[in-house]
C-alpha cells in the first residue's frame, strides 16, 4: 500500500520548493555529474574535437519494466547507440522526464538507478535535465527523452547513405529479443527460457571496431523500430543500392523463434536495442567478423547479406527454402510503444 | 469535420512506411536542414569553439495554442533561451515529438510551421529528431522535447552562482504575460486588451549585450516556471547572497495586473518565456540598461533590485507600501502545464 506522499504531485513540476526537493533528494542522488549539480539552465561542456554527433529519442515503452531492462536503461542505450552509429564516442546526455501525477516515487528511483548504471556502463554522464509533471490521466505514467552528444572519431565517416556494391552486411548478434521481451511482459505470457531484452549501450562493441577498422566501415546502424527489415530498407533507399539477405545466416535465438511462431511475428521486423548492422568492404569482412567476435564480445556475429548493385532501394531475402522474395518496409503497426 | 485520414495513427510511429511518409510529407516540409534530411540516427555537426552549452526541455503546455504562440514556438524559445542564459550562441536543436493517436495532422502542421518560424527568428536549425505515437488516452495530444547546443561566446562566463554583493538586478521587460495568456485561454476568459504571451527567442536581445558587456555580466537567467520569485531564490541560494527587490520598479503591464487581481495571482510568481534577468556590476548598470533599451529592443527594461551581502540565500521585497517581506519560493502548484 503506497501513501499519497510516495507519489508524484503536480507541485513536483511547479518550479517551486517541492520541485527543488525532488531534484535534490531523488534525482541528484543518482545523477551526480558536477555539470548537472549546479542546476543552471544549460550545462557548460568542453568537446575534444569540433566534429560532433547529436541525437535525440523519446521513450514511451509499455510496460516500463520488462525482462532485461526498463525505460531508464532503454533511454540511455537508445541515444548512446544512435551516437555510436554516427561513428562517435558518446560523452554527454540530457534527461527530460515527464511524469504523471500519482506516479510512484519508488519507481522513479528504480528508473534513475537504471539510468545511472547504464550511463556508467556506456561511459557517459547526464549533464542537463528537465522534469515536468502533468495531471492524472494526461500521460500513461512516464515518458523520458534523452538527447546526446558524442565526439566523432578522427578518420571515421559513416552514414546510412554510404553502402556500396560489394559490401558485406554484418549483424552483431541474434535479433528480435527486445521486441519479444517487451511483448511477453505486456501480454502477461508465462514462457520457459531466459527471455530478456537485448537492450544495452554498445560502446564496448562499437568503439574498438571503429578504432581498428575505420577505413573499411561504410555504414553503422542499429535495427530498432521496424527491425532489420526497416533498417535495411532505409539504407538501401538512402544509398540507392540492392541488398541481398541470406535468411539462413540470420541469428535468432530459440525462444525468440518460439514466441514468433506462437504470436505470428517475423524476427526481421522485431526491434533490437543492443545489436548493430555493419556494412564493410567484402575483402575485410572475415577479419572484421573475427575481431567483433574475439575482441568486441559479439558472440553471435554473422555475415547476413551483401550489396549487389545499384537500384532504387530494394532488399531481397533468399529464404531458407531457397526462394527469393522482396523484404518490404513494414506498413502497419505491429508493436506500438516498444521503445 | 475531420476524416480519419487527417489524424495521427499508431502506424505513424512504427518505423515503417507510414512513418517514413509522415516524416517526408509533413515534418521535412517545414524543417529542411540538410543534417536532418539524411535521416541518420544522429546529426553530424561542426562546432566553432570547443566550449559549448547543452540544454533540454520538454513542453506540455495546455492549451497547445494560446494568444501569442503555441507549443511549437514555445519549445523553440524555451531551449534557445536556456542556451543564451549560459552565455552561448544557440546553433542546433533536436526535436522529439510524442503524439497521441488521433491527433490532427493539420494541428501538427501548424505547430511545425511555428517551430520553423521561431527557429528562423532565433538563428537555429533543427538537425535531428524523433517521433513517437502512443495510443488514444495515453497522452493529452502532444508533448515536445527540444534539446539544444550553443557555442559559448569567448570571454563570457555566467552562472546562477556568480551573483556578487553590489550587483544590480535588471529585468529585460514586463513580467508575467506568458502565464496570464495561457491561463486566460485555458479558462476561456474573455477579456479586453491585447493579451498575449511574451514567449520568443531572445537571441536578438542577449547576444549584443553579451558581446558588448561580457566583463560586467555575472548572471543571466530567464524567469520561467515559478517566475521571478523562484528564479531569484535559486540565484540567491546558489550564490549565497541576499537580494533586495524593489516592488515599485518591477514592470507589469496593465492587463496582467488586472487579471492577477481578478484571479488572485502575484505577477512575481508568473512564468515569462521572453524575458531575462541580468546581474551586473552596479557601476555598469545605467549604461547596460540604456544599451538594452536602445540597442537590444528591451523597451521596458528596469533595474529591479540589488545584491546586498552574503546570506544563506534570501530574497527580500520592499513593497510599494514601504514594508519589507521575504519573497519565498513557491510551495504548491499554481500553474500546472504552463510550459
């Protein structure tokens, strides 16, 4: 039984005394960067190089706690990974909280603790923030925006529009676990197996790869909303190329396969929050894959496709049964509020 | 009468084809920075100096359209002004939209048009973004996060903790209009007079001032949530000083006064979104005030107080009737969802 005092009130967003107490007693207990602690309207930061990556994401995942993570760890992972995908070392995050009146302060503490842990793991810090409170019924609990700044590594130049004929397409691990973990929890399914989201900051996987193989890497992308299928379609479209995907090479773990069969999902359309796609010169692909497995900890890394010529942007799937079909962009909405 | 096709659907947030259409046909029609158009996960930017300001704010104002602005122009002004208050030239914004299923696409277009106009006025551009859609009932229409990056002007060093004994406190114009404009609209009041929010980007007011008087300015702050009272209390607290405020010098326009009397508000606690407070050496205050009036367009600029000694952080008000009282932080919530 939670008392009224354990819940967020409208006055926590007022700019007054109760808001100051919430910030001091709750938020700054977990987030302790000196830039944040002086509570100026903006943080003052020093950037090592003048070429930066800047990204933003708002997180509305439902439920907010799911196997393998919560909205806090997800909010850090999502923005950190977007910065990494631009070839940059993530440095600084902002944190914008919107809370519904009545939200449990205990849950907020749990989420802030997750944010802190994910930041420590990713090597970033929250340097500026904002907290708003809306009335009961005006929001489903909480939403979190994180924006982030990273320093682009010298010599690195990657973009979704740089895929080239002859590139190999590598995925860093098994796909779809984030989508399934959230859906299983949302639908109250009780299944055997170690079902958990793949969500995590990819700093440890991506930075060593970039430092070693900057010249060979053309595209980095994390297959979040819309999964591998949507992400590859975007890349094919931006780069004006045709991508062939080999279904048999795509790593999918057993419980993701089982739940997909049960619920009628295709793993290629499920979001990942701790996986990434790399397009490299095919001459470097074996070496890059070994490096990713042995040095970056990507145990299930796999070459899953190739870029085979220019086009208006097509993704073709060689199926396990031997046929070839077009892998389209998803059209409707399979998985609302998955991130 | 609006058709179903004129409204946001869950699939607009899916990462699939409908989302790509919304971004291309609606969002990019108004926001056309090349950094945004390539739709990578993060924008690649070049910063002129390596000392930057970074800020974030989420906007939940209700109603979303109010006299003098809307949630879009407010979202730009709020973050641009927070960057200016750190002594920085605002350069880049991110835009995080969260939309409720059923939100009118026509309203989204109006808001995007406001965002574009405010960005042009402020000299900034939206370089990265994110759009999420949540189910009907999970959000009250729309919320917008903007985060921003600015380049701190050489030689400028301002902070809420730099107020010094002997400083003069200047306000750039009449206070409280944003709070009253939103409340009047929210409550459906029909009043005479040109009632409108003061919300605007302060680039044109603040940058010339900083370029000319960097050495004399110690604190810059915009009195948003909690108004002048909360902002001065924060500064007094951070700087460990006592601030005396002269009530008779505080500019409040007639219709703000009238509505305050009608509804029982104190203008000192009302948020402004287009005003700022400056703490300067008292020896420079007359010259700075003239410059603000004549060059920066601050017609109602006024010296409203002084810093008179160290303390644990007090704000004292010399009232019009001649008494002195403590001006406290606001405690409860007068004005939920005001920004």
